């Protein structure tokens, strides 16, 4: 019996920071015969974003991604709580790297349930 059949989700979680939010200044120039589509290199920067994503191992898909301005301990904690929330009674195993925001005892996934239940 697999973990998923037992109601346990095995999830690999990681972050990608510094994703640039940009807007092109000019429209693309369409492709012409014997040519390629042209894209201007000039753009306007709208800052950066951080992505925290979960890869569900058994389902082979990203679940509950989070985009935000920062990647701090509270951001990671809220992301984990948001991931667990649709199935709070299921088992959850999160595989994470050794980044310091993943290691807080006060921010364990079990505290998400306590916070929600009051």
C-alpha cells in the first residue's frame, strides 16, 4: 500500500527567490516569411517575487504554490499551513533543505492545526 493510499502526502518543498516581474516596453513584432518573431530587449522592472512551491511526489504535480514579496520564516509557515488546510486530517511529510527558515520548532506543521482550531 502506497503512502497516498494510506492518506499520507509526500511533498518536496523549495523556494525560488528573486524572480523578476518585468513588463516589455514594446509589443512583439510578428514573424514574417523566412524570419523570426522579434522581441524588444527593453523592459520596466516591477520588483521581485519569491516562489515557494510543493512538488507532490505521488501525483507528480505542483500543489499550492505561494508567491510573495519575501521569503522569511513566517512566509514559509503560512505556506505550509495553506498547503495542509484543504486536508487537515491527512498525513503530511514535507521534504525540505537545511535553510534556516525550515528549522523553527515553533513553526511545525502541527501548530497550523492548533492555530486553526483555536
